[in-house]
C-alpha cells in the first residue's frame, strides 16, 4: 500500500473540487523546489525506448497530463516530476473567468469517471502567460486556448488570437479548444467555416505548433470537416478527444444524472475509436485522450495511431505513481510485441 492508498479515502470525503484544490496546493508547494528532484528520482522512468519526437519537441515519454488539471500553469514542474512526459495547461481565455456555480465536479466512483461542468474557470491569459514565461518546467508544456464566454461567434477569431498572443512566449505547443461542453457558445464553433476563421487568425498571428482539440460526440461528417481544416491549414496535430456529454447506459453512479462533460473509463473505447478514425485520415501526430488509466489502455491508443496520450481522471483515482506504472508497463508491452521503441508501435493496428 502506498501513501495515496491511505490519502484517497480521506480526500474522497471532500467534495471533488475541494479535494482537487488540496492536491493542487500540495503540488504547488513542491513545484520548482528541491522536493521535485526527489519526486523525479522516485517517479521517472528513464528509458530511451519511451522517447517520442513530435511538434518539434522531444518527449521523454508519451504520457502527459490533460488540460484541466493545471488550468493556470501553476504546477507543470511538479507534474513533470511525477514522471509525466509533458503537461497541457489551461483552458485559458483572454479574460479571467470564474466558471460555473459550484458544485461543478462530481466523482462517479463506481464507474472510474468524473463529470465536470467547470466552465473554463481560469486566471486569464495575461496572468497565465506571465506565469508560463517564469516557469522552468522539465517537460514540454502545451497551452490549451479557448473562447471567452462573453464573446460571440463572429468575434471568436480575434478572441483566440488575443489569448494566444499573451501566452505565446511560454508554450511549447498550442491546442485550439473548440469543443468545451461546459461553456457557452462552443457549439457554433464546431463547423468548418468557424473553425477555418479561428485557425486562420491564429496562423496569421504566427501560432505554432498548433493543434486542434475535437469533441467525441461529433458525427463523422463534422469530424471530416475538422480534419479538412487540419490539412488545409497545415496544422501540427490533433487532440482526440474532449469530454463527452453523452451518458453510456453502463453508468452505475448516482452522479450520472449530473450535467457536464464525462471523462474516465466509460469513454475509453469511444476515444480510442476516435483516435483510430483521425489517424487514418491525417498525417500529423495524434494525442489520444479519454479513459487512459493503465499501460494497456495507453498502448491501445498508441497502436491505434496516437503518438502521445493524456490523462486526468485516472490521476484522481490512482494517485501520483500512475505515470511511473504506465511507463513501466509500456516497456513490457513493447518487449512482448518486439518493438524497439514507442515510435515503432504508433499506428501498429492501422
């Protein structure tokens, strides 16, 4: 039994968002202090077979933290010290936002899932940009940029550009979030014309490496339109996927009735199918997100075409040793299949 096995029942006595805030504060106390060196020695799996090249960056391993865990770029160093290969911070908006009223995050313990309707609460691009510029994270840091809630569709391109320009100096890659299910106005962005306007504005601002994040609930024609934008604007990658507003019949927790985006185990298979769908249609790296909680789950996404994978929900349930366990397991799976590296396994099932 590790320390998190002891701490988890205590944390789960707290409301989900309060528990997250407690863990976040503890990690922030360690961030960029000598404590992180000790953490890194304990949690990092140092093996060249795990290394991946993407977006002009070298990732020491393919397992990252998804957007939402560190919304305001306060703990990327501490998360890197937990053995993750990269961190995606945000979503960030041009102006500070308080998000939706509490309670707005709910555990579905029986399902290994979370429902959140946070609503893109963040400190705003100016604050996050300054923080990123001071950060000396040991891993690549991506920045998830999103539309401000008060901004209409016609003004969205300029709003995204304003956010990008304030965080540009501190990010290693940038993710265009047009698929947040918990904030107003995102549905109207998920058409080809709106996406083209937003991406075109960001490209005009010099944004790059630039990825787009897709929703899992889009019908195939809408996904095809989004992937056409990826090709037409020569984008650098795709993040598949965001949280889902759909509710599988298999959900058992009483919190399944809550509104918001569902993440975790119940959307794992669907997210992996989306990774495959995207990887078969574009020739850029795919970041696979959705339900990753084990080496086997991460490996399925990698074999389906994901160059990198991200997680969030499993970190809540499994604790700080998760990345270490996944990376150790990935090495075993590579050996079983006769691959010399993660990069050799990418898309093996396509």
